[in-house]
C-alpha cells in the first residue's frame, strides 16, 4: 500500500515506519525535522511539512491508500491541542485529496468501559488527574475523527513500554481490554498496520498485552 505516516520520528512512529517499510509498503513520512529520520529505504520519502497547515499536508496525502498518525503530546503541566489540531488539519487535507482511510493513536486510560473494578475506581481517577491535559486533547481529537467523513480507526493502547514486538496482544472493540495494563510501542505499531484493511473501519480498538 501507499501510506503516509505523521509522527514518524516519535517513539511509536519510529517502530511504525520501520515495520511499514519491512512489510513492503511505500511510505511518505511527514516530519518537522528530516534529520531525525534514521531509516533509509528506496520505498521511503521524507517530507518536511507543517502538520497544522492543511494546504501543506494535502500534497503528502494525495494518492495514498491510507494515512496514519502517531502524533501526540507528553505535556502534563499545561493544556494542549496537539492531537486535536493536527488531526483536524490532516482530515481536512484528506478530504481535499479524496483520501478516506485514516488510523490514529489515542489512549485507553481516559475511558473505563471494560475495566475491572480496581482499575475503574482506584487507578483511573488518579491517572486522570495526572494526564488530564493530554487526555482531554485526545478526547477532543476522537470527537473530530468520528465527526469526519473518513474511513477511520482509532487505536487505544494503555501504558506504552519499549519492549519488543511480539505480535501477541489482545484487542477489544469499543471497550478496553480487561486487565490490559501495558503494551510495547513495537506491538502498537504492529496493531496499526494489521488494521490497515477495511475490517476495522469506524471502530475504536483497544489493544493491550
């Protein structure tokens, strides 16, 4: 497939880029600093563009089979709109270009459906206070995605680790994976690529070990 990846220099995005190339996809990586892309491959194009500018994004998504976003914010001290703003821009550009398939990374921490009692009533309230700013941004981002006319899939992982790619993880649709506490970034990338086909269109998929 011909795919465009946003956030390809991030901790998850690097795995996503490497795995996509290894799987034989033709990849355009849209980044702020091309020097941070260490991968080299004949099927890789690296483009500098402002993700918040739909006009700059449109040429990078035109003619693609799918667009994936691993963008996010780690700031917990101040309100952020990184995911909402970037996703709004990407979806606008996709609409102009007539590209429909969109996959985006969110987070399972901000929802409780499917959680056990301990997680729902003890763990999650604490985490919501700590991560209220990025999780508020993610929640708004998900609203934007669902309201779009795209063929979207939202992927919700729990706490991410730097563990290996195992391919052994559990998924659940429209609810959290019960007892799922962690997931490696490499397995998150694997899950994103496995959902490139049409089977998960307009679905919110939680994934955990």
